[in-house]
C-alpha cells in the first residue's frame, strides 16, 4: 500500500489509475477472446 502511495505522488493519480485498470482488465480481455474463439469453433461445426 505504501508503494502505491509513493507512485501516486510521483506519477500522478490519472496515470496510476490507468495502469491499475489496464492490469485488471487484461485478464477479462483474455477470457473474452477465448470465449469468442470457442464460440466461433462451435458455429463453424454446424
């Protein structure tokens, strides 16, 4: 937590917030891409 506060002081709140959101959304984007690939494969079988 202390490191996060240091980063906010050094980089500014918008940059830290953007980095946090990008890291958090990365996993969800990978899951979405996998789901779309699976859906495409199922639709091609029919």
